[in-house]
C-alpha cells in the first residue's frame, strides 16, 4: 500500500501545488494590472503562467523523485529527463519574462513620444534585443543540457584545451555570418535604418519590414519582398527617405511650349492641392526652371507627410494639370515647329528635287529636272 500511495502523493502533490501556485501568481498579476493599468508590464507577465507551471512542476518532481521510488531500475534516465525538462522550461520562462519587460518598455515609450522616427528606432532596437536574448538563453540552455550528460563532462577539459584552435577555425569559417551579426548590432544601435523606413536599394523603392541579426527584408511598392544581408547596409550606399523625419518634398516636371500660361498653371496647382487629402499643406510652388529652343521646363514642388503620400500627390498633380492644359490650353503643349523652305526665284524649276521610285524596290533617289 505504501508503494502505491507514495508515488501518488509525490506526483499528485507536485501537480496540485503547481496549479495552486500558478493560479495565485496569475491572480496577483491580474490585481496589480488593474491597479496600475498605465503599466502594461503586469498584463504581459501573465503570459508567463504556463512556463512558470512547467518550471515548478519539473522542479518539484526532480526534487522529490527519489522519495517517490518509481521505476527504480530507470531512475537515472528519468532523473536525467526531468533535469532536461527543468532546464528547457527555465529557459522558456526567462525568454518570456525578458520579452514582457522589453515590450512593456517599448509600449510606454511609444505612448509618451510622438516622434515617429524615434519610435521606429526604438522598435528596431527592441526587436533585435529580443532576438539576442532568445539566442543567448537558447545557447546557454543547450550547453547546460549537454553538461548533464557524463560523457560531455569528461570531454570538458579537452574541449577547453582546444578552445583557442576551434575558435580560430570557427571564426574563419563563419566570417560572413559574424560580419552580418556585427552589422546587425551596428544597424540597431547606430540608427542607420529602422523598421518602417522608406529606402531605395539597388534601384528598388520599398519599406523596411523586418530586421534580424543576419538579414533584412524590404517590402517593395508592388508587394514583393527583397531579402538582403544586413552587411549590405553597412558596406554600400543606399537612400533612406525617412532619415531625420518622414516628411518629404516631391517634384513634378512638365515640358511645355513657350506660350504656356504659367501664372494660370500656378493657380490651378494650388486648387488641385487644396482638393488633395495627401498634401500636408506645408509648401508648394511652380516655376520655370529651364528652356530649350522649342520648349520650356516647368517644375511643380509639393510636400507630404511621408513617402506614400508624396507619391499620391505627385501623381494627382501630374494627371490633373495635364488634363487641364489639354482641355483649356492645348496650345501650351509641346509642338514641333516647321517652316516652308524659301527658294530664290532664279532657281525655281531647276533646283527642285524630283523623286523617282526605282523599279527594283530600293529607296527613291533625287535628281535635277
């Protein structure tokens, strides 16, 4: 009877105690979250309930397993398994807690600052910090799991002795990976590019969608994704249209006839911008910037709050101004000027070219009559 009750008490007691402690911690966090609703940390920490219960249950079972006297012939294997579960659950709990703390800090920063550029910079740093913490905790957890095996403990001394040689070999072999890793740190804390920035890379215009420790994803205007190594942004030049702020100035060029009504075009441009919701109202202008023997170049300058809106404003201005010129002032559109050739009276009848079409289908030739 004792052999049956003891395992039930140990296993059942561990499970019941785990559930009670998990419920008590969840209630405490829920009550704290209601009192301090301005701080999202307590609500985010409630996500840690499941890994916390795994840690408590694994720790209780591992600590009282010897008293349960279950499967004594396999006690070493079961104890090893419980240790691995405990290490894995602890790593899971640490990652969840770190994620909750980082996300809470970012949420408070985002609500207290209105500068979109700074918020995107902090968001980029928070994302990379989460990935770094996850990677470090994962590596440490795997190393701790391996050290629970006796074979790895015995090989520890020899591994430490050859660590220098292995480090050199690994550094040479993983030179590209390490370069991208350090480039990721430089991008995160050097404020070179942030999630949400509008960039032009290799002639492609798009928005930074994701930044990891090794690669960066750019979402183009036609919904394509360009994946590039982060080292590209530290070794090659690129355009960042959101650097220093998201507001942008755009230009629209027109090649028109010299008789184009520039003052009327200026008034029409203002009317078009007043009806365009994408225009932010900061600035606008229209001026003649260049001339040629047959045309003149007219430049319209408009502003918008970001890259998407500046594209909309430019398209709207170009389309409506051209339509207005075609309908109201067609003479302003560029034309090809031609003139009749003047021939001296004494050469009339002798210098006029005549064209004879050759019978074999070749090009016509000229001759004097």
